[in-house]
C-alpha cells in the first residue's frame, strides 16, 4: 500500500462520522476510533474494504482523527501484506490522506515488519541457517556490523547447546551477530532471538499436527534481525548487539539424544531430558555470550513453548523478568504498539522440577504443567543479572487466521515492540 499525503477526488472515499459502518451517499464510513489500537484496526478495515471492492485508490480524511491519525495510517500499512513471492507483479494500491506528519518513519517500521514476516514465512528448505545468515549480511548495507559464526567459531566461543541441537542436520548451525554502535553509547543492550529454522522435535519427534508450521520456530531471530535493520534510521542512544543462534533440529544417526549431557560455556551441565526442548539450549548459549560481552540489559525473544499458547492464546506473549523496571518499560511499549504482553511469575518453588541426578540441571521438567514457567526458569540459570527479559512469543508469532492488521502466518510480532522499548529506554 502506498500512502500519499494529498486530498484526492473521484476515488473510494472513507469517512469517520457515520452512525454505523458501511456505505452511505457514496462514502464508506468507519466508526470513529477512541484508542490507538482501534485506529490501527480501522486502518486495516479500510484495506479490507479496498480489496473487497477492488479499488486501486482511496482517500481517508485522517485529519479528523487528530493524534490517532498516525495509528490509522500504521494499521493501513501493516495490513496490506502478502508473502514476498505473492507480492511480485501485484499492482500496488494507493491511499491518499490529509496527514500532516512525516510518513517516512511509519514506512520504515512497515518495511522492518514485512522483512521479519517474509523471513519467517519462507519455506524451511530455503530458510535454513545458511540462508538466514546470507540475509543478515545484507544489513551491512545499512551501516551495521555483521558477523557470522561458523561451527568452528561456535565451539571456540562455547555455543555448545546450539551445536548439539544442530547435529542431526546436514546444514550446520551458525550464530549471527549484528552490532549497532552510536557515537556516545549510554550502555549496551543485547537482543537475542531464537533461530531454530525448522523444529521437528529431533529424536523426540513431534506428532504430525504439532510439526506443521515449525518453520516459524525462528520467529524470535527474525524479529531481532528486522529490529536491528531499522536501528541506524532510529538512532537509539544505546549500543545494541543482536545475537541469533541458528540450527535445524532434525532426527538422524548423528542427532543429539535424550540422556546426553552437555557442558555449557559457563561450566553448568545440562541433561537432555527431551530433544524437543531445544530452543532453550540455544538461548542459554546466547545469554552466556551476552553477559560475557558486557550487556547491561539482555532481552530474548523465542517461540519457546506450547504451554505459553495454552495459557495466553494466540494474541499475547508471556513476559518474564526479575526486574520490575524492565517489566514496566516493556508493558508501556506494549500499550503503545498493541502487541500484547502478560507478565508471568518466575516461581522459585518450581525450580526443583529441573533438578537432575546426572547433571546440574535438566532441559525439561518432569511434568507438563507450567511448561512456559519451567522454560523461563531454565533460562534464568544462565543469566546472573536482574536486567534480563524473556518473551515467550509462541502464540502471537504466527496465527492461523487474519486478525485486523496481522495476516495469517507470520505476524512479525516483537519488531514494533522492541523498537518502542528501545525508543523509550533512557
């Protein structure tokens, strides 16, 4: 969708003051939104109407919305998405608006979200650790430092969990590091994204229904990469290090096995209770690396557990952190972007569930109950600071049916949230 700041006659017109939604006197009326999120959804409705009536052009008097105009335009931009291969050759629609503010930032945010959606929606036979690394290298064109760690480097740096997870695949694991450095950084923030480019469950093979859609198990890495791409334009005051451990979790004669014991880079040993609890092993590597390299704040995003989906559904992500300050900042960012979070407890009494008789800790608990909490408690073993935030985005990272400005498939959840969080960080 192209947005042009110009009044336009003789096109599909929208209004905001009708008594009910629908056509009246040649104008399609949308109910006047009362909140930022309602405005985004009205923007998405405008796109839907244009598609239904096959209108190539439309005009919306966004000046009538006051401060909510920004969010209406944002909803329009985010809603008009199709996967990259389906966008080719498609004639672009245009919405004219009388919007006095700069459209460039909204366009940049849309491009970042679409970048994440395209990566996550890509077929897993294409979007493997090698292909993800190639796409990460394109961020050098934006002035970012990009480094791709191969298995030799990973072994030297102690990414032993990620290496174990990726043993069953012919395509070997990688670690993508992307660095943004301002002139006078006020501190260092690490953004970690889980990058399991396909998760079969390994030798603990998932059932057919559960394995469908597991190309999205790198949605955390996709969101982090897309956020990093936008940072040179936003110019945050903090140094930001993106860390994305990448692997395919596949069964083969060389796969890691239930009962294996992995010694992590910080010296802790992990008994593999379940090869389908693989993402937390890769994240643990990245948490250790982030602390080692002096991050003041560490944030990880991961499609980590089905338990988070059971608890919160498809629209909310689970937020875990020991820090009330970080929780407050993320919840404020969530309120602004409409990407919903629910703070979950780190229940100390559940830690016994992860104890092992053969190692320091197991990668999965004895019980299925509280699975998202168990995964967060596991991660907590590998980070010592209070300023750590874990976002389990398994629910909203990919949805089965369109929901306003979120298409079916990859939503790009987390990109706008991280941008808003970094923008508000002082």
